[in-house]
DNA sequence: CTAACATTTTTCCAATTGGTCAAATTTTGA
DNA sequence: TCAAAATTTGACCAATTGGAAAAATGTTAG
């Protein structure tokens, strides 16, 4: 036994299980994923897995809790003292990189929110909403000082989430529509150029 | 017996089942939905339902096939002879109205594509891709004639889908973040103003 | 009216799956 | 070293669920 009531094996195995769960849940969704699949992916038997987590829902919930932090990190890094357009387009790029590099995480969230976000409503109404409120305040400051166009910060943030995560969540559609010839990573390069353009033009302060 | 090998009762009951399936699938997803739930929602017994459809997948597939048409309709209505900015912002508004008025349809698609779109890949690679290709061609024409900014038509279409459907697919998150005070239909009015602004500014032809 | 056909219900089954339990094995600390 | 604690396994169970079969009931055309 050790600090926080966790043994070394417990820490390692829980980690292993959450990594496996990320794989399975992101492909199968919550209902579609079976405890057996997760156990197999984690290299252990089902009862063994259930020794570490009381049930399937607990795995999912803890996974989401942990992911939310990484997921929100780019938004935290917006600097109120920086140039708004540089800050926001940098945020867009960081989100797009995450969609490219962490599609499993993105899909798990999409899945959960599609289903009504019942398991993580507390996190959304808490942590997430507070961060959005804070950064919306920062943007309002920029707008008042005439440094960027006067647009609703909340809808701006929604549109950034939507446009970037689209490339992970709806990857199957994007690939199919672009066709095999445009299916390397240039799909993300194209998105990068397009989104940079989009937000740069929209955020440019209006004359007057 | 009647035309197309369908009796009156068959036509009516199939319709009833598809409407019920829309309700159930859009809330529970494919894996989460049970045949019993759909049968109950359609006001009949499970074996009775299975008299009309061979299995659960068949219901889902036919539902999607039928929905795709309505879903793509707004994109078909873009007029190559009209003003690009008017045409595209009108398209955005129509898509946003559909997200507001037909959230079940939107969520079913989102769910299916998230899962890899295996059941409707044929439709996406066929019907959908062809329409997108065609309208991308129209946009390229507009761009060449200097009537709108030079942006990638495919990514433009993706961003329109993403930003509008966000309000149905991720409704739970949008509501939670906006908080109870902004939760009437003004959430769609705000989105409408924001998106109109967004695309108007981005599409404005560049000087030169 | 009635035979052919369409629809519905009752009953049932096999597979899947989340989870339990007690026994066996391994690890750890004194 | 060795007993207590932690971990793992195998066997098992009950609930859910997709679907089949056949009997019962309803409908319709001649």
C-alpha cells in the first residue's frame, strides 16, 4: 500500500485500462463497447478489470473526467494581453492539431454529447462553462477596445469547436467526399489554410 | 395486393415504423436502440414489426436512405446564376433552420458518421459526394469570375455543415454553456446572426 | 360466403453481456 | 521466511435482446 491508497500495480493497471477504454469507447461508443473488449484490449480478464473499476460506467466517467482537462487546455492558453486575431487563430490551429492528433478523444466527447451528455453534465456546466465564460469575457474586452470585430464570443467559440472537431468526428465523411486522391494529411493542411483565412477575415475589426 | 407489391396496410405500417425508428435511433443510437423500443413506439409488437422489416439493420438503413434526400435538399437549391454570397448565406440559413427543426435527423447522421458510416458509405460516396462535387464546381466558377473570395469549396461546405449542425448535434453542450437565461429559440437567432456575419465577411471578394 | 392471402399474437430460443463469488495465486512488509 | 494483503482466474448467473416458428386472427377478391 502507498500514498492515496493506491498500490503500484493499481496505478499501472488503472492506467492500462483507461488507455484501452479510450480505444474501445471511441470506436464503439458507450453502449456498443463491452467490458470484455476493454479487458481484452488491456490484456486482462473481465473479472480482473472489474477488480479495478466497479462497473463499465465508472470507467467511462473517469475517462471523460481526465480527458476534459487535456481537451480544454488550448482554450486556457489564450492570452488576454496578446493580439486578438493572433490569439484566436492560434487557438483554432491548436484545436485543429488536436483533432488530427487525438481523434479518439474528440469522438468520445462527440458521442457523449450527442447522447445528451448525461454522464458529464456536471463537468460541462461546471469546469467547461466557467472557462468559456471567462474567455468570452476576455473577448468582450477586445471587442470594446476595437481590437476585433463585434461578434458574439459564445457563438465564435462554438464555431471554432465545430469547424475543427468536424475533421475528427466526421472523418469518415470528409475522407469520402474528398476522395482517395486528397486523403493524406493534406486534408488537414487544407483545413488549416481555410480556417485561418475564415477567422482572420471575420475577426478583422470593422471600419469606424 | 397492390402496385409495387405493397398493400395499403404495408405502406402505412412501414411509415409508422420508420417514424418510430427516427425517434428511437436519434436518442439511443443504433446499438442503444432496441427493436422492442421501436415496436412499442410504433404501437405494435416486436414480431409484428419484424414482419415488415427483416431486422434492425434494415430499418436503420432504409431510414437513412430516405433521410439523406431531405438532408441534402438545401444544397441542391443553390443557383449557379445567383449572387454567390446571397446563395451561400441563404444555404447557411436553410441548414441552420433544419438543425433547429429536424434535430432527430441531424443526430442520426452524426451518430452514423461517428461510427464510421459503414451502413451508408455507399450513399456518401455516391449521391452525397456527387452533389458536393457538383456544387464545388459551381463555386469554382464564381471564384474564377471574381464574384467571391478564393477559398477551397470543399472546406467551405464542411464548415457550413459543421457550424450549423453543431446546434442540433451538440445541443446539450450549447444549452449548458449558454446557461438557462439564453435557452429559448434566441440561441438559434444568435447563431443565425453570427453565421451570416461569418460567411458574409469571409466570402467577400478580395480586392484586386 | 369462403378460400386464399395478409397480418398479428403467443411462445420460445440462443447469444450476448454486465456483473458476482469463491478459490487460487502472487506480492509485499515485517 | 512467512503470514497478511493484494491480485488474478474460472465458473457461474440473471437480464436483455435479436430474432424464429407456428398458430390464430383478420381481410379481401371472386
